[in-house]
């Protein structure tokens, strides 16, 4: 066999082997998963970052009057599950980052000062008034419509009185059932009391059982107290699973409404009434829209510009000294902590920052 012919054969053999290896590698890359293998789940969708300043909202305790009997049956005593679900929703909204959520302590303080009753939780006019005092763009209020077991396929023995017992103690059949929680929420405009959006979230436990709180369905705590739904122990119960699923659904829907929420712009101007180091007392307060957390610009008049013909002041030229963050507020004044060049004097101008 001529030498040149042998070289050609070797060349084509090597080329054929390279082609086989290439095709084999590609087949392995696109091969479907083996039977029984868990499919790879797509990463959870994250809320889009808000465009512009975040909308300020306050979340009121949810009303649970319509499910009070079921709540008492779950825990063995009355528990304010409306507060628990409200707290979970606040956590959800803060983590998602679509809203700036007012602190719970600020809301409780206003409710106590203004003597708002529990019935105001579901009254848009009262919610709007609370929101105006807090200086927020909107108030989130809601109602718990379902709370307990899905007993459609279970039987109840020992008479109707068994409904008032703790779950898992007598009366109920041994057949397992799931926990179901239903929540409705509304976004209320603080200026007009208009309901800007209404959403509904329903959660169902992934597991089933004869007791929504675990073995014996134990519950406890003082009557009317707010059950701590933020603990891992509660989240692991079947009622906890249902609660978290319902809150997550409501929170996601509210996130989607954030971009269409109108911004409530508050402008005010006053003067420094007292200055002690970096602690200032200003002569503007809640009645003009000041609220805790506001950052107020502090400046000092340096000269005035007058109309040369009439002597009327046309403009006051000021020099910015710094800013003051409001730490406490009442109807006619507020206390703020100053940061800047200072020192601040009585009579210096205090003006809301422009967004």
C-alpha cells in the first residue's frame, strides 16, 4: 500500500472519531432527566424594584369578628388573629421592598390617642383619617373570612358542643382534613377614603391532620391576646401553613398594586422654637402633616430682596444648616434630631424636604 494512501486513511479515521465524540457529548448535554428524577424548579420570581420613591403605607390589624368562633375552637380561647396576620403581612411587604411601611408603635400610639375602636378596622373613612394623621399615602385594612379546618368530608360527633372544643379532642372523626385560611385586604386612599384596590388570598395547608395545631390541638394565651404567628413552631402546624400561604398571596397582589398608588405629597414650613444641642423643637406638628421619621430642612435667613419701588419683600435668601429627623410629634409641635453645621438658633426656618 503506498505511503500516501495510508496517511489519507489515518487522517479520515481520526476525523471520524472526533465527529463521533462531538455528537456523543452534545447528546449527553440535551438528554432528558432520568425517570423518577426531580425536575429542576425555576427560581422564584422576585418583585420588580419600585420606580421612584416608595409609597408609605400603614397596615391596620385585620378584623376577625366573622371567624371568632372558629378561632376559639382552634386555640381553645379567643385570640386576636387579626393582629397576628397583620404582623405577618407587614413582614412580607417590608421584605418585598415595594412599600415603606410605618412602624407598629406609631400606629398603636395614634389609635390610643384618637380612641379608635376595633370597628374602625373595617371603616374606610376611619382608616383614611388614621392615615392622614400618620402621613402615609394609603392604609391597608382587611378581614379574615376563613380560619380553621376544612371539615367537608368529616363527621362531627358528641353533639354540636364539640365545635367549641379544641381540635383533636373528641367529637371529630379520625379522618384527616386540611386547614384553610381566607383573607381579604383593601388599599384605602388617605385623602379621599377611596378604595384603590381590593385583593383576596386563600391558603390551604399542604398536609392534613386531625388537629390544626398538632397533637391535641393545644392552644393558649390570654383571651383576646394576639397569637404570635411569626414563630417557627406556629409555621410548622397545618393552620400555620394555611396562614402563611394566604398572607403571601395577599402580599404579592398588593405588591403588584404599588406602582399605581398615588403619592400623598405633604409640604409645610415653620421655625425652630427651641434648640438644645442637637435636639430641636419645631412649631409644626401633626395637624400640618408632620410624622415621625420626616426629615426636615433647617436653614437661616441671611438677607431679603425688596422691590425698590414699593419696598415689598420679594424673596428671602437662606443658608442651609442641615437636616433634622423627627423623633416625636404632637398636634402643634415636634421634636427632631439635628445633623449639620449648626449651631441652630431659635427662629431658624424648618421646611419639609422636597422629594
